[in-house]
C-alpha cells in the first residue's frame, strides 16, 4: 500500500472523482497480493495484509464497496439494508463492537414473534401445534446433521401436518434461501448459532464506517486470472495487475458461472466445489407503510400459517415489521419462489408480498402502503445469488472451496467459512484467516 506513495488508490466514494487521474500506477506495480472483491472478506483481507506491511491492492467490480452488505438511505429516506441486516453471532461479531465503539445504536433482536392464522391471531392450541411442528423439524434436521448424514431435509422431516409448510419456511427459504430439497442437513448442522443483533442505522452503515478509510479500486472488474507462471496476472477492464498471490473473494455464484476465467483452468475438484456450495436466493421486498401500520411494535416478526403450501417448497414471506423503529418493513422471499418471482421482475415480487399481507391484514394494506422496492440479488452480475450452502451430498466441497490452488491462488468469502457461512462476520473472519496465511508466504 505505502509503495503507491501519492495515494494511488481510491477510498470509498472518492472513487468516481479521483480514479481517472490515479488509477494507472498500479498497473506498473508488482504487488505482493491482489485481492479480488471488496465485500466483507476482501476488505478484511486487504486490511490484514496492509497492517502486516504487505503491498496489496483490492479491486472491486462495482462502484461501491460492501458487495452483499449495503445500507441505502435514498429510496425510503430511512435506513434500508438491501443485503445483510442481522448481526448474527453477536458475541463474536466484529461489527457489534465496532458499532458500539463508534456511536451506532445496536440492540439485541427480539425473540418473540406474532402468529396469524388467516386474518386473526392464532389461539393457544394453534400456537402449540406450530411450536411442535417447528421443534420437530429442527430436531429431525439436527439429528441427521449430527449423525453426519449429507442428505436433504426432504429425506428426514415430516411433510404432513397443518403447520409443516410454516415450520419449513423458517428454515428453508427464510434461513437458507433454499427449498428443503436443496441443502445438506450436515452443512446446516455445522453452522454456528448465536444471538442476533440489529443496528438502527443499518448493518451496512456500520460496515461502511468500519472501512471508511480503506483504499479500494472500485469499478475494476477482474476478467482473467493467469497463474501458470511464477506469480499471478489479473486482467481487468482497466489493465493488467501483477502480484505474487491473489485472494479471490467473489461469490460461488460468480465462480460457478465462470465470470472470471482462470488460465490454466482450475483443477476439476475446485471447479466442482463452486457448484457443490451453491448459491441460495433470498430477496427483500421492502414496504414502507404509514407509521405503525401493523401495531405490533418495532422489529416484530410476523409468522402466518401457510395453508395448502407444498411443505418442501413453501411459498410465503418472512415478515419483519417496523425495522429499527421506522415505517419500513421487510417481506423476505427465499428459495425457488424467490427465483420464480425474480425472473418475472420487481413488480411480481412486490405483488406477491402484498398479496400475502392482504390475506392477513386485509385491504388496508393498500391504503397504508407508501412505497415498495424489491431486491434482485440473483440478477446482480457481481453476486448471482444471496448466500451459499452445500447441496445435498456435497458437504465435502466446503473443504475443497477453502483449499488454495498452486500456492498462489487463495479463496475467501462467506462460503469458505466452516461454521459462519452465509454471514458477514463469517466472510470477515475468512478474509482475516486467509490474509494471515498469505502474509506468511510473502
Ligand atoms: C438479501 C440478503 C440478506 C442477507 N442477510 C444477512 C444477514 O442478515 N446477516 C448476515 O450476516 N449476512 C446476511 N447475508 C449474507 C452476507 O451479506 C454475505 O454472507 C456477505 O456479505 C458476503 O461477503 P463476501 O465478501 O463473501 O462476498 P461479497 O459481498 O459478494 O463480496 C464479493 C465482492 O466481489 C465483487 N466482485 C464480483 N466479481 C468481481 C470481479 N470479476 N472483479 C472484481 N470484483 C468482483 C462483488 O461486487 C462484491 O463486492 C445476506 C445476503 C443477502 C444477499
């Protein structure tokens, strides 16, 4: 970093104004490490290497840092986390302590939820039946996972019962971004569980603050990574970068789609791992309502019985209302339903979410609605999905994903985490881990 003297990098939002003048020197430099991607893993890796006095450059295809974590203020005038929103595993999540030390308003996410059957609140018998279905579903997947059974939940859970679809919705589409046929019990079992926190200003806002001074080359797309010679050459839309090592932090969706060419081609076991640890899809439909439309307080979860749903591919939304005390609510879609609606367009996702809300809250939904926006992470060319998990029978691919190639190509990201995959904190820790390993080599 320091070798580039006169700030041959750009920092966050300054990119657009300063890039044309200062971008060229990096293409003449010989770096210790090029980090591809400025999401949670890439920024943590870059920072770690810089602290260890390595000569590192981080390139990012998009015009902003963050990747799958970003708080928008412009659409609704209130914080809108378009990607990650929950600060999972708060006890060890580095962004909790960063937020607390820097004046952000962080608090523990509520545990309670509100349960509906049709347009009324569930009675106590119904609540008991739901809790039983939820407990049994978790127990079946947990038991299979603990026994090392690398099979889909479809093989181990009950499909019948009034509440099966509702219970499955919470684990499949809402947690994994996948249906029950699309992920492995043992992979799910291995994920770490802890307390979730929220940040009133948005998770993305804390994240952006954490990295506000870290230099990144935005708008720089890695197209080809040549690793057949002594070091690595990264061909971008702006020129070719040379380095001893490269840390690739893009999603498995981007890697499986061969958006970056590797020359020579990666070994088969590596390429297969990109497909084995496949991307789920999880999209927010953000809905802004008249203040306190739902009348159930801040950050309230609404769960409702999914009547007639295919229990293995539930078709519902996960609803978090009055996010951070604002008038914004998130109706989240996951799995094959999310894919179907995303392919039809933003309006289809919004219509579906509003239809679900009407079935609970009636036509007042239309009167109360101010504005809507739906994300489409599967169509974001630099991400191509939301977060990754092992396909049934492909759990071993996690380890293959973590393994470097040719002692100079390293991979880090949420998907390389053994226990905190699909999370920002997991991606961050992987960035630190891999960077420390690379630093020992250079
Ligand atoms: C809707 C949604 C909700 C989520 N909810 C949560 C949550 O509540 N809590 C949580 O902890 N996690 C959540 N996640 C997951 C979390 O956001 C991710 O696990 C994490 O941000 C991934 O970080 P990463 O660095 O591995 O990858 P990314 O964030 O994908 O970073 C990779 C970067 O590489 C860039 N890139 C891609 N191709 C190229 C190229 N060719 N050249 C240069 N750069 C390239 C991308 O633009 C991107 O910025 C959510 C994700 C989504 C989409």
